[in-house]
C-alpha cells in the first residue's frame, strides 16, 4: 500500500518529480564526465612516456642504471627472448643501445642522448613513426638519424642537413660519426625533445664499437596487464647479473606528475560532490516545503509518522534510482563522444601543456567501473539528503495539523 502510494505521489506533481530526477541525472553525468577527463589526462601522461619510450619496465645489466656506461652493456641470449615470448602479458619488446655524445652542426654544439633502436620493431610496438614532425622515419639507409624537435631548433638544422657526433665508445674506443638528418620527432617530453638523437641499431653499435651489445630491453605490456605479476614472472627466467627496473623508478618526475594529477582529481571530485549535494538538497527542500500542508493533512487524518516517513523515504529512493539509471545511460554517449573526439588545445594553452611534457589533448577514458562508482555515490547522497524531509515530518505536531 505504501509503495503504491509513493509511486502515485511522484506523478501527482510531474514538474517537481522531473526537476528532482533532472538534478540527479545531470549530477551523475557531470561527475562521470569530469572523472573520465581526469583519468584521460593521467593515461595520456603515462602513454606519452611509458607507452612510447621507456616501456613498463626495462631489462638491464645490474650496474647500468647507477653507472650509465657502455661497459655495463650485455649481449642478449635466446633464453632471455624465449622467456619474454612465453609471457602472455607482454605486448612486445625491443632492444636499445644508449649513450651520450657531443653533437655539432655548423658553429653550435650540444650534449645529446644517442639511442640506437630496432627501427622496424619500434615502428610496430611504440608507433614511433607517428611522432615524426618533419621529414620521414627511417628507411633503412645507413647513416640516417632522427633528432628531437627542440634539438633541431637549438642547432638550427632540419631534415637534409648533416649532424656530427663525437663521444666515447665501448672499452674506451673513440666514437665519431657524421649523420644525415632524415626527420625530427616530438616525444612529448621537453628533456627528450631537446637532447635526443635516434640512430638505427647497426649504426649505433658501429659508432660506439659495441658490436652485438645493448644497454636495455624495454618491455611493453598489454592493456590491463598486471605490471608486478609480469615483472616477477620474467625475473624468474633471467640471469642473476640482470635487473628489471619499473618505469616508476626510471622516471620519478613522471610518477610525481601523475600523483599531482591524481590529487587534483580527488580534490575536484570531492568539491563536485559537495556542489552536487547542495543542488540535490535544494531540490529536496523545495519539494518538502511544497508538501508541508499535505503532510499535515495526512497526520490529521490519523496516518502514523513512521508510515509517512517510510513513504517519503521510498519516494526519495524511487527518484534517486530513476535519476541514477538515466544518468548512467546518458553518461555513455557523452563520455563516448569525448573519447572519440577528445578536447584539443591550441595556441598558448597547447604550449602550456607541452611545457609539462603532455600532448595538448584531453581524451576521456570510457570505464564502466567509474560510471558505476559515481552513480552509486550520488545515489547514496540523494537518499541520505532525504533526511531533511524525514526530519520535517518528525517535528510535525498533531495539534497544529488538526487546525
């Protein structure tokens, strides 16, 4: 009986009901959209470095991270490759040879990070070719080099020009070479863009006299793969003189930036919940005050306060559930659109994002668990805020109601 009465009460004043449902609906859509955008920025920052350059972790010789010297290179074995191939969580891996050199063009010089890469593997695993700004990716020509966009601007060179590099090779050998710039690249990190030179692996091993030797094997995992489980599984199959370093240790600045974004996300979501709570509370206050006379009449004709409070609580629950379901469903196309067509910044706003090493794009992450979480939180808030109406009923006086 109470449930039927509660349902009929909702539609006796359709405008009031629609206003309340709309308030909950927009609150859920807004919360889901904002959180999807924040998660997108977090994912964007991670992918710009982890998914393109460092990998989720790297296999290195134990002493290499502390002393980044070519003396700490190693020759990969078939057993190591077999171990990696057996891991279902591994999307792919590649080999790198990293060292430093002094780069010169015309009258300008600059210290650079030289990275020898497996050009075809990098193209398929990290999509490195998509980051080319001017010129082209490697075509298999010996002596080609791709340099960072910032380095090209500093040295005032462009594709087609020549870059000379001098450094120290393996076991103190002299390292010097002249390279043809085939393209410039933007990695999304100012540190890399201003100092990076890519060579093909054969060219890098030749100039540094490190034949068949590498400094690291970056390993890239499948989406939703557990990094710790994959790391532990690979650790059991590699030699004792090797080490596995997660990207969090190799790039502490990126880890701190992600922590900052996560803290901002929590603060914004909490503030959003507070604003949403006041919005829903305002609607409940309006709805309750409009029905004070109705409550008094029900009390005067003998309806128990407990039953009246149960009726109002059930009405609030029904409104919250309807608003939550509609908000959950409306969130799909909104977040889906922002996922497919992300917000792109231009001009000074884009420059600001790029200065922090982030692409000036704000995609939305389409995550059902996020939708469900915010929907449940706002559903609970809506029910809890109905305590205002229950308190009003509790303080109604029978004598006053009978006048």
